[in-house]
């Protein structure tokens, strides 16, 4: 385990004493160390490679003698690069439109339904909105009940049709209902699906086409490993989502999937979810995430 | 493939394949070292021979369960009822796996009973109830928010009274770094033992196949609290490989018994080492 990358880099740089600049040769082991730390944090293998190559290029030629601590200089280069990658885009969240329509999608068990509740709660309490949550998961046992319980907890209305097995129609009907009841935000919770499930991917693409969402959020479990890249790519190809939600950050995962996803699809992380309670929703802090991934 | 010597390039490709399957750096290096030890570098080894070596070395990491009757959904005769406690972090597939397991035990002619000890997550009891109806087995439940230990106790007593052969208890998803929630699991276990002292006979840790290196930490923490005896790896119907179980097997010696390959009642398979290792090297797309 890479408990403290800083310390490791520090010791790696001990051999650099007396050398004035970072060179291809004297940096090789350090770059390898960083790469391993990233992979250990579940950053995708190929991306970790590309990323560290980039960092290496930035570091080459930097004067190490003048820096108080060459290890820290290297860490700083890595961190800056990481933070830039993750925070490069301004992560605005749009709730304009009448109603604004937010479509929630992702793999099974990633935290979509819980997030739907959290987002509705946030928009209601922090933004003065009047949300309608929509149960468009017609597959998972008790999916409607689950969203109903959450909606009740936060005091938000829910739209569900227990006997309709057409998720697209349910979503469309929900928007009509929202208009009739003066709800200004509609949040559509969908069933979990695998990217390789053609029928299910078509369904969610059809929901998108039918309701024209203001925002499409891709919900990802922060514990996800190397597969994050495949999944993010596939969902993005079908949905061209507008943002990412990282869940279960109350765990101790390093969360390298966050880096992999941003690197792959270049979409901003708009929210992070860190708990089962409805209040545990936060905006995304790139620097914090960078430190977490590096295990610092 | 195509290469006839085990050189740097072959080893690099192997490293990429293993790491990309979530095996993790440490275990990957271990495996590569083993391969290197068996074929001195640059010595002629046909690609078929290399694949065989790989299969062998990786399969050797995966431990077998001491008792094999689970393969036929049979239970040891001296353990009646056979009690399975199902644990894991949030959303990995515990409840679904329980539904599938119950179905398989029932098909094998066993009297099964379910205990709904997740009284926390919204509609968790409703979800397990639907599974119990699908399978056609009884369920013991209480109101949401009630003490999960009390539900477990009720379930055990009901199992004794009915003469059930298999008891499967669902628990709420919990992150392993939350001490109070982990303590609660320990308590559920002790309550079960009040009724059947040598139970639970199986503590099944469910892992999401798409989880990366954190699964190893999960396995360590859940084992520390509840002595995990077996693993189920879910969601292997996608492109994720679940390679982190190699690290878990090598460090904790816990056998994988089941894999989940879908959301339907029949989508549970008995873990097959050979197929699993094979799939680690199948490239997606
Ligand atoms: N600790 C923790 N648990 C979470 C978080 N978000 C969701 N969960 C839990 O994760 C599990 C799955 O969450 P759901 O909201 O049901 O996930 P989903 O994506 O809707 O699942 P499907 O509809 O089955 O695909 C539940 O136990 C939630 O309580 C989080 O940020 N932290
Ligand atoms: N594709 C696929 N989906 C699965 C599999 N196993 C479970 N799921 C889905 O994963 C989601 C979560 O499953 P649950 O059984 O509710 O997971 P859980 O661990 O009980 O969740 P919590 O109780 O909230 O912690 C559901 O949508 C399931 O249908 C599997 O093997 N393959
Ligand atoms: K997951
Ligand atoms: Mg859901
Ligand atoms: Mg459950």
C-alpha cells in the first residue's frame, strides 16, 4: 500500500541530491511509484500511464536543487495536474426550464435512487424549488416503494404508475403531471443497467429522447475499479450525459474512478454523495479528490 | 499470443491484462514473479504453454472451500438448520443473491426461510418480501426501523419451530469503515448463536464484481467482525472482471462460492476457477 506517497517520493528524491535538474534517468523510479499509487487507487491502467508520462514531461528540466524539498516539488506537480484535470470545467448545474428535467442513470446499485431523493431534498431546501421525483424503474423489486419512502421522508411528491411497464411513457406522463401541478423540477430515477445490455441502454436513450432533459447525471460508485472507463464511455456514447455523481464517498476508497472517468469522457463531477441520509449531498471539490486519490 | 518467448514485452502485456482486470499491483507482481520463476526469461515457451502456466499459477491462488456440498445446494447433515448470514457494503447485491440462493436451495428440495434483518434501507423489507414470494418461501420480518438483532432472533426461532433446513438472513448494506454499523453485525451474529450455538454456518460476503481494490479492504474488515467464510461476486454479466478476489484469496484464504450474472432468479452460478481465470484475459469489446 502507498500509505504516504509524499514520504516515498521524498526518499526517492534522496538520490537526486547533488543533481541540479530532473532528468529522464533520475526520475524513472519516481514516475513508476506515482503510477503504482494511481493504479492502487483504481485509476485505469492506461490512464495512469498517460497521466504519469504527462507529469514526467512537466517535471523534466525543473530545478530540484533550488526547491526546498524536491519530493514535495514532484508531489505538487502531480497534484496540480490532477486538480486541473478534475476541476478544469466549470461544473454548473442547470435547473432552468419549466419544468427542468433531470435524468438519472447508471449501473445497478450505484446509488441512483438514493441520489434522486438527495437531489430533490437539496433543490427543495436549498434552492426553493418544488420537485417531482419519478419512479421510472419498472424492474427492480420494490423500486417504487423505495423512492416512495424517500419522497415521504423529504416531503416531496412522487410520480409512479404501478401497472405501467413502459418506462418511457411513465417519464412522459410525469412531465405532464409536473406541468399540471406546477412542479418546476422533475427528477427521473431509472433502473440500474449494464452498458452491455443493449435493450436497457436503448430504453434509457429513448427516455432521453422523449423528455429532453436539462441535465443527465451519470451516477457512479466511487469504489468502482478498472471498468469505470468502459462504463462511462458506453453511457456517454448513448446519453451524452452532462455530469457525473460520485457516490459512497463516506467509505475509505481512494476513488481513482473519478480520475478515469473525467479523463475518458471529460464531463464534470457535479455532486458527491457520502452517506445514506438525505442530507449527505455535496458539491465536488477537485483538490480534495486529488489528495484522496494520491492517498494523502 | 503469437510470441514464443517470455520476454519483457510478454510480461508487460500480462501486467496490463491483470491490472486491467482489477487484480491489483501487488498480486499482479506476485503472479508475474511466479511465472518468471517457472520460465527463466527468454527461454522458448510456446504461447499455449504460457497460457497453461498462467492458468495454473492463478488457479493456485484461488482457495477451495473445505466442504463442497454447497455445489449441489446440499447442506451438512449435522447442521440443521444451516444458517447463512449475508453481509456486505451498500448496493453490492446481497438481497438479490439471497433470492437466487433461496431459489436454488428450494430447487434442491430444502425447506428455506428468509430473515429480513435489513430494517434500515428504504423498502428493503418489501424487496426481500417480493423475492420470498417469487421463490415461494416464508419470510420473517418486522416493521422498518426495528432492531435487526430482534428480527434475526425471530427468524431463528421460527426456523426451529418449522424445522427449516436453510435459514438465510439479509442485513443492511454497511460500509466497513463505520464502526457502529460493524458492531451491529457482530451483535446479529451473537443473537443467532443464542438459538443455534454453532451458527451462522456460513457468513457470505457479497462483493460487487465492478469494485476495485477497495474490495480487499472490505473483505478484511468484514472478516475481522464476522469471520467471513465465503464470497459471492455479483454483476459479472457486465465487462468487469472481479480480479480483486485473487488478492482476497491470496491474503485471506476465503473461497469464492457463487457468482451473480444477472438480476433474474436463475442468474446465480457456482464459481468455476477455470472459467474465471479464463475470463480475466478476455478483452472487452
Ligand atoms: N454509505 C453510502 N451508501 C449509499 C450512498 N448512496 C447510496 N447508498 C446506498 O447504496 C445502496 C444502493 O443505493 P440505491 O440508491 O438503491 O442504488 P440504485 O442505483 O438506485 O440501485 P438500483 O436501482 O438497484 O440500480 C443503498 O443501500 C443505499 O442506501 C452513499 O453515498 N453512501
Ligand atoms: N446485472 C446484475 N445486477 C445485479 C446482480 N446482482 C444484483 N444486481 C442488481 O444490483 C442492484 C442492487 O442489488 P441488491 O440485491 O438490492 O443489493 P444489496 O446489497 O441488497 O443492497 P443494499 O441492501 O441497499 O445494500 C439491484 O438492481 C439488483 O438487481 C448481478 O449479478 N448482475
Ligand atoms: K456498486
Ligand atoms: Mg434504484
Ligand atoms: Mg439489500
